[in-house]
């Protein structure tokens, strides 16, 4: 059984972490397949990506049994060769990535969910930092994404207490965009992905780039990047088509 299942429908690539016996915990092989799939998602036919988990969990972070089997590999090395490249590949993809959080997201599994552009959670989902429970610190971007989403004070409390947030709490804190019933989470995430796939792709991709850069850019530099992106967007045929449709009082052209 491959650790990652891949399906494509309506220009949406659905990536299912598929190690349900360990709550879809990360192994080196799963990282490699996820990165290969994110690379494949750069094809023009793919316009959005959904990431979800098989079985009752989204992802439980690092497979702790694999860690025991490879005691000679340092955590620093595993982060450098697996986790950091995976998170960077997801963020560098100029297409929306939606997490369909079907169950528990823990440790680097939480980081993976936080790195996505949108999170749709099942009412059975929960969000557990897990790092501090085993004496580690947040990694795979959790220390970067969490304060952006929930603010410093809540992020500090959450990441140091190992508080398990329910889906309802995650919605209230702004960690997730929407909560659905358990059976609907993947369909709803797919629906959102397909809606985004129908938007002008260049505009969506550059909006993702702009928001990511805004986290650490000075206003002057951000204004410059907006200017560059706006010029590029205005030169794309999507712009002329949409303006013409607006002026003709038509709906957007079908894709
Ligand atoms: O390489 C590096 O180390 C650096 C990178 C680090 C990044 C990290 O992600 S560090 C954090 C690693 N993850 C964890 O510490 C989470 C460990 N798991 C849990 O705390 C709990 O399992 C959960 C809170 C996620 C879920 O709890 P619950 O009660 O719903 O399920 P459970 O009964 O604990 O687990 C079910 C099964 O999944 C169980 O196996 P069994 O008894 O049915 O055979 C359990 O051992 C297995 N499992 C859960 N998490 C992991 C795992 N197996 C391997 N690795 C896991 N992370």
C-alpha cells in the first residue's frame, strides 16, 4: 500500500496520507512521495490541491517508531532533508493547497495543516502540538504559522501546554476556515478547491505569493512586489477576458 494516494478530478489533485495504522505518521518515504506529488502539481492541468488523511487521523507527525529504528540520524538532519523541504515545497506551489483535516493533526502533522492555505476540519478533528509532550520544540513551520493564525499569546499557550484543540475551538481561534460533519470534510474541501480552480490561476497564485511575502517584508518592498504582480496579472489573458465579461454584463467565461 503506497504511503500516499493520489487522485485527480476537476483540476484538483487530492493527496491522501495513507498510513492509517500509525495515524498517517510521517516517514522518509511519505515525505519523498509528498514532495514528488507537490512537484507534479505544478502541471498546468492541476489548479488546486487537497491534502487529507486516510482513516481516523489527518497526521500524527513524525513516525516515532521510524525514529527508534534510525537512532543515528539526528533530528536536525531529518528536518533539513525531509520536513523543511516538504513545507517549503508546499508553500512554493503557486496554487492553493487545502487541508481536509479529517481527524487528529499532531506534531508535524499539525504543522502540515497550518502550512496549507485553507483548512476545512471535520467535527471529529483535533489539533495537538505534541512536540512539548515529548520534550521537543515546534518544527516544520509550526512556530511561524501558529502565531500568524492565532496571535502570539494563544500560540505560546497552545504550543507549550500541548492543549488539544477541538474543531470548534480551532474555528473560534481562527485555526480553521470551516468545520463540517465528519462524512463531508473531503467533499467540502474538494468543493472549495474546485471553486478556487475556477478562479484566474495567475491571480490566485500571485495572491498566495504576496501574502507569504507580507509576513516579513517592509511596506515599501511589499508595495513593489504588488506592483510587479499586478503588472504581470494585467498582462494575462484572464484579466482582459474578465473585464470584457464584466463590461458586457456576462458571467465569467467557463473553464
Ligand atoms: O524526525 C524527527 O523526529 C523530527 C521531527 C519531528 C516532528 C514531530 O512530529 S514530533 C511529534 C511526533 N508526534 C507525536 O509525538 C504524536 C504521538 N501521538 C500521539 O500523541 C497520539 O497518538 C495522538 C494525540 C496523535 C492521537 O491519540 P489517540 O489516543 O487518538 O491515538 P493513539 O491510541 O495514541 O494512537 C493510535 C495508534 O497510532 C497507536 O498504535 P497502536 O497501539 O494502535 O498499534 C499509536 O502508537 C500510533 N501512533 C500515533 N502516533 C504515532 C503513532 N505511531 C508512530 N508515530 C506516531 N507519531
